[in-house]
């Protein structure tokens, strides 16, 4: 199993691609494909067919597409900048993530 430094509900910034500079919240992590779904980032238009049995209406739906994890950086809450993530152990032996810029613990 791959270990990502990005977790669900993290605030991330896109550092490469068409949406460079956008900030959003991580909705889902797709470990098998090294991709992440980020809220309001990498939006695509999907043409869907309606289904009268389930009451689903057809039309053009705009939704998020997965973006590669290498194109994202975690945004630190303390310094409000995109940063790399490190790991360290606290005094009670718990493993936590920390910001490499300001050494604050991330979530």
C-alpha cells in the first residue's frame, strides 16, 4: 500500500497543470492510480443520459476529475503556504505530520 502525505479533508494547492494556483479540499484519494479528487479543481463536463425510473435528469453535468498527487502540495493552516510534509513522533509516541516551513503540526 502506498503512503501519501496528502490525506482526506486536507487543504491542498495545485502546483502544476491547467488549474495551477487553485486551492481546494481533498474529497477522495484513489491510491491505485496515484490520484486525488479535489473540490472545485480540474472540473470536466460530463454528458449524462436521463433515467426516468430513478428520476435522474439528463444533461451536461460539471464534476471534478482526479488529479495526480505529484501536482498537489499541502497548505499549512499556520503559515497559509503550500509546503512539504514531514513526519515526527510526539512525546507520547504518536506519529504526526508537520509543516517543513514553520514546524507546526498539521491537523
